[in-house]
C-alpha cells in the first residue's frame, strides 16, 4: 500500500494511528515534532503525511506551508482535534482536513483518496471541503 508519515506530539495518537494504518497494509513512520518531519521527509519519502496542527515545537499550519514550498505534490492531511482551523487561510494548502476521532474511517478515506489522486495526477475532492 502506501508509505505514510504521521506527525503528532501525542504518543498514544501516534501509536494508535500507526497500528490501525499498518493493519490496512500501509508502511507507517511516526514523528513527534515538526523539526523531525523536516529532517526526515526527504529520506523517508512518504506518499502521504498526516499532520497535527498543534505541535509542541511547531505551528502545524506554518509547517504545512514549509512542506508545500519544498514538496508541493506531497499529499498532506491535516488531522486535528479542532474543527475551528478549517476556516484558517493557511489550512487550504492541505489536501484534506480531518477532525480526530477514535473512528478512523474518515482519516482512512482521506488517505485512500490522497493515494489515488497522487497516483492519477488528478485532484480528488471530498464531499466536505477542507
């Protein structure tokens, strides 16, 4: 399946996402900080990044902009506990916006759509825009 990099400062979230996505057949790496993401993204070459907005060391929306500037074709899914960032101008640079939940069906659907869109070169839009 896909190579996925999960960036979240909460260990239990990283572990949960990693286990669930690995069960789906994905190769999953996790990192706790934005600085780690920027250091490892070239070597890991993920096909999708799942990015939390509120990180201890970095504003996730600023990090999204940095990723976009260097890796403009890399699908990024913002995954946050706060739906209020949907209206933030910076969040529109993300391919998808998912509110955290213990039901990962929405996140899994966004990952699948991101993989399909990047493979075909055609953008895919979810029913509810980011």
